[in-house]
């Protein structure tokens, strides 16, 4: 029987057997999607939307809605940063909204986990039963037996933080450290310049050199590419520094292909040129830095040849780059996440930060460092929306709660021997609510996670618009909304806009927003706090209720009517975030470090056991020196394995779109990109089905020959849905769940595998 005809008329209480696709019921919502302009038609409503994915650009978009249906969604041409252009994914949002794979009703598992037997139930029943189970777990094991799994499926502050936060605080759940991105940055950059905030990306329009470093903006942050092109148009240069020949490298004046995680050796070599050829800014270095002599000494310890051998760039490339960089007026380093998902992530970020300090370009308009962390703190009042609901002891003091992390989620939830940062997690995790994320696809070390979530005593609730892989392991699957059905406020991460997102269409089927769901669950649990009655408008108003927002005229009404507002930046409003130009005059420069200077010598790094200036150890050193791995591990698994993002998905978002599945799945499986040399050495040909293996497990891929990397390195796109592959395996079966040196960030990019031709070849 056809899935859709079978589902017509399925009511609450009916059992739906078979594989998990039978969760869906979209037929009655199919609309003609016609991307024509509806401008001149009557009855068309317009709404401002903000793309909530974590590509960080936060495109402003305008939805056209007719008779309650989304008929068109386009980029907002007036937005200064995104300028009306969305990426290849953003163009598909109407399709995304009305995807036939939407979950429309609450479903309860009636078979074994992964068996795919479900019963449609009412929201009332779902909430009652989930609340009863969570109450039982809390009474038996304590609040910390529950945790969340969440990341960037929706970056709206209500959806991601406020709505779930109030519920989990009241319950007293284990806290989740959300550390897939940026955490090494939070330790590395402040160790030099005392802040982890990036400069405003719009400044790059004043730059004369665009340096893409550890980033593939053509795929993952498309608006950055425009900045690169405009630099070039103005006569400036584009340089790409990456281990992979990313598309922008083909348009660059210079492409420097570093050995993965060897960036500190490259930076030290560049510092050596700047110092030896007297290309650094003497005045800046003397007045505003500390530890310069230590850096000079460190440079003297290595020859260019030695540093070149460590990093893979030729001596000539190192010197040419250093001179170009020093002679540029305002060179902008655009530093991506790929450049920090290593075991030496914080040390790597620290080393990169030396370059704009030595040349003094950090304090020039358009020069310095840019990454995805522009904050608009003063505009938002989280406290006002998130009252203190945390459980207290007899004296009224907050009870400290255990934490586990996203990156170590598998380790954190094990029945026995659960850990966080190698320390025991005392209260075993018995339950999890997965929202705005896809546990089985996005967290590293899938087998370890599977091992626990398959247990009958692991209670899993998933709320999502789609039948994600994690649903297969759930006890209850609840229909969630897309951002198009949910009002929210967020901010972009590269320029600092406050962005509004309207509920442009009503939730489809029986879908609920995260705010509606968590509030309803709180009530079903018997929680009576006022915050669980708030609707999205109330939360938005409370959220914007700050002195700063008032001064800047950032109000709910205004945001609704214009879509986005950029707070006006002054030295006063920005002083906590930017102690340097453009918010501090050069003669008043004080960095937020202990010494008040840019620290080329870091006591923090020394105390943590790392080199206080620039530490040259890379991922290979980490594995060689670690007690669980060693030299023999690298002999057994010699291929460095990276997991970058494809242009067709944003993390696992869009992973079920039919047109994307067609492009990311080859011969039934995801692709593994390998060099000709590595393929020949293993008797593998382009298109062969291969098994990639390490101590975490095996994943099946289709081999694709490429010359984008140097031999010894391979990669697979991250977060391809398992259920669209024949093997139901993927990159996260193999990627590292270790944490970086400082900051406890992810090391997705720092894994090793061996690959061989599979016995069974897919045709
Ligand atoms: S994923 Fe990024 S570029 Fe694409 S629409 Fe969303 S914010 Fe814009």
C-alpha cells in the first residue's frame, strides 16, 4: 500500500507499522509551489523571516503568504549584509516547509527501537505520558537523569535557549555543554588580545587583502565570498590557506595548502619573516605587546626549512605571503571553524592571532581578524525571560548540577562509566529530549551513542518537523515546526544585526513550536510558574527589554515592521567587546588581557602545559603521545580523516530534501574523497564501494578520486542522513569525540582511518 494513500484518514489510536517513513502525513498540505511574484495580487501578506541555520549569515528574507500558504520566500534586498541573496539551500525553504516528510502528529513507539512501529496519539496523551515518565525518572534517580540534545537546527533565541531552558532548569536536568563550534577560539584569541569577539564583517569592505583561513565560504558562508570578490575588484588580493583546495582557492592570488593542524608552524615561519625582514610595526609592538622578545627567541630556534617541513607550505610561499601581508594596508583574516576543530585548536587560533598583532593591522579599519562571533549582548535580556528556576538546597543556594557535552555525548550517557572530560558523571542519564538537532547524525562516535540509546531504559523524546534518524530510537516523536511557523528573535554572527522572524504561516498539522511544547510539558509536569504561560510575543517583548535596546530604539514593533536593526556602535556600547579599534582610540589601547597588552607570551597556556608563545604540536603529535593511541595507532589508521560541510546541507538540515539526496548519495552511499595516490595504494578505483574503519567502527562510502588534498588525507561530508544511505552509516561513525587542548572544543576534523575496497560493491 502506498504510504500516502495509507495515511489518508489515519486517526489517533491507529497503529502504523513498517519503517519509519510511515510517520508522515503531508498529502493534505501539498500546495502548488510557484515561484512567481505575487506582488500585484490581492490578499498577499508579507512577513520578515530570518534564516535560523548556523551558517552564521542569518539571511533576512521576505515571505509571501496567500490564503495561509507560503507561496514565495526570497532574500530581503535591503539587508546590507545578505543583500537579497540566499544560498542554494535558502532558495528551497517553501519546498522545505511543505516537504512530504513532515511529521504531522504525535507518535508513540509500539514496537522495539528501530523497528518502525508507531501509534498515532493525541498531544494530550503524549504530554501526559511523557510527563509521567519524566516524573518517575526524577523521583527515582533525580533531575540530572534527564538531559537535552540540541544545537543549531534553529538559532532563534526562544527556540534554542529560552523555551527549553526554563523547562530544563525547573526540572533540574543535567546541563549540556554546547561545544561543537568556536570553543577553542574562546581560549585562543583572548590569550593574545583579551577578547573573543570578532570585528564586524562589513568592515572587510575597507580591506585590501582577503585571507580565507580554514574556511570554505563558498559552501558554508556564501556572503563572505562577496567580500572576497569586492576586495579583488578594488585591486586587492585573495589568499586561501586551507588543507583542501576549496573553490575560492581557484580564484585566489595565492593558495597555501597546509598540512592539517600545522598552522602554528606556518604562523611562526611568517612571524620569523616579519621580524627578520623588519616588516613588523615597531611602534605597535613596543607600546602594545608583551612577550615580543620571547617570540624573537622562538623564531631563532627554527630554520625556514624546518618550519616548512612541519606545515607543508614551501619556504618561498611563506616568504611571499609574509611580505604580501606586511605590505597590505588592511589585510583581513577570515578564520573558519575548520581551522580550529583540532586537538591543538586553541593553540592554533592563538598562533593565527599573532599576525595582525605584529603588523599592527588589528587596529586598522578593515584589517585584523574576523570570525563568527559578533555579539549584540546589550540588546537582549535573557534573565527577564529565564527566571531562576534552578533547584535550591535547604539554604536557598543553587544546587550545582552535573554537565555532559555535545561532543562527548556518547561518553556522557553510558550506563556505566559515563564521563565528561575524563571525570565521572555521577548520575546516570536515563532520558533525553532531542530538539533542534539530530543526535544520531550530528554527534561524533555514532556507535557509542547507539549502544546506549538502544537500551530499553533510555527514554528518548524527539520533537522535530522531519523524520530524522534519531526518531528511529525514540519512545515518542512529536511534530515540531520549521522557523517559518514560529516567531523568534536571533542575531547574525558576523555583523551584529538583531533579526526578527515572524510566524508567517500557522504550524502544519498538529505541530507545536518549541515554546508551546516545553510550556505544555511543564504544565503537564505540574509546574505553575508564570513563564510557562508566556507566548512568543510576550517573550520577545521581555527579551528586548533592556536600557541599551531602548536607547537604540530596538523595539518589538519596529523589528516586526523592518525585519532587522543594527545597533549603533559607539566606544561606550562596545567597550566590553572591543578594547581596540574602531571602538578605542589608538592612544587609549588597552587589551583585555591580564597585562593590558597583546600577550605574545601566555602564562595561561604555560600553566596549562603548552608552549607559552607558539606551540608547534599538531594532531599527529596528539595521537602519537596519547596513551590510548600511540605510533602503532597511526600505522594501523594512517589516513587523516576530515568531515567538512557540504554546500547542500547546513549540518544535518536539508538532509532529507530529495534534490539534495540525489547529489550527496552516489551508488547508494555517501562519498569519501581520496587522492589518486591513496586509492592506488589500496587498489581502489573511483566509484568503488569502500569501508573506512577506525577503532570507533566502520562506515561504508563510495570512493571519489580528487586532487584537492595532498596524499594521506581524505574527507567525507559531515551529517549526511543515515537513512538516505544503503549502509545506514556515515562520517560520524568515525570522527573524533575528543576535545581540544583548551576551551574543550570539538575535534571533528582530527580523526584517522584506514580504507579498503568493500567485498560487496554497490552498483
Ligand atoms: S543557510 Fe546561510 S546563506 Fe543559506 S539562507 Fe540560511 S543564512 Fe542564508
